[in-house]
């Protein structure tokens, strides 16, 4: 099995643990074992909660966002046991989305868009030249840097807004839709939110950023070739003209 295949499997692992296992175990506990709705919901949350705790223990570090997510899960679980309310159990899941969404939006306000860490590997693709191009764009060394940073912020804003919207929809659904329906509908809402984030984030951020990185990676070579040919075209001049052309294509 190749390294890329391993990476794909690792990327889907959290989705399986956090979505497929809780959903499947809920119906198993409720249907096969005859548990109450609340009990089935509570027990089906054990695996994702344990995974979160294990990740913290294994990495031996706790960043602010991960800590907030852990607190949301634990407090939501405790409150659900105390109140005995399955709808509160469903609503608390949206607390994770809202926490992540708020964290992303705050990071944009602080000038450090959180989603950049997840986006950069996809655009750089492990290529040293593209990585250098990214750094020039991000550092302000290119005339396209301002637009690049704007797109970078837009990408994070899109994901922050989508996650907050998902939170609102799931909370409303938790208290208006039958519990049995909301158990699977909540997963559908999450998938729709992810697709929406990918589409809007790609159109407003990732797509234009990839075009700029690709052009910036080629610009130095083009500039050197023109200079050697005696055209007298400076690299910075090329960068000033062609990013827009690259985006237009």
C-alpha cells in the first residue's frame, strides 16, 4: 500500500469515528438492545469522546481550539446526563461546529487565518518551488501578495461562516425535528455544510490562490529567460502584470 493511500485512509478515519460509529451504534443500542433514546445517544458518544481524549494524551499538547472542543464535548455530555434530555444531547454536537467556526473567524481577525495550515499542503503539493512561491506571496515580497492574503482570509471566513450556519441549523433541528430523524439528519446537515465550504472556499479562496502560486512559481524562471534573451523585462514587472492574466484564464 502506498503512502498516498495511507494518507487517504488517515484523512477518512476521523469522519468514520465521529460520524459512522455514533450513528450506527445509536441504532444498534436503541433497536437491538432496547435502550432509551437518551441512553442510546449517550453511549454512542463514548467512542468519539474517547478518541478526543486519546489524541490529547498522545500528542502531549493542547492548543486553545482543541481544548475548547474537548470542553464542549465533556460539558455537553455531563449536562445531557443531568438533564436526561436527548434533544440537548443532539444540540451539543452543534457546539463543536460553533466553537471551531468562532475560532476560525477570530483567527482571521488576529491576522492568522486558521484554515491556511490545512490549505497550504494542497496548493504547495510538496514542491519546493511552489513552497517558495507561497512564502513570497504570503510575506509580501510579490506584488500579488495583497490579493493572495485577501483570498487567504476569505477561505477561512467561508469555513467559519459555514460552520456557524451549520450550528444554527442543527440546534433548531434538535428542538423541532423528531429525535430519531435528527440523529441521521444531523449527519446530512454536516455533509452539506462541508460540501458548501469546499465549493465556496474553492471559488473565493483556494482556486485563485492556486493560480497565483502556480504563476509565482514560474515567474522567476520566465524572468531569467527573458533577461538572458536581452528583453530587459524584470521579474517583478512580470509578477505585476501576469497574476491577473493567470486568474483570468
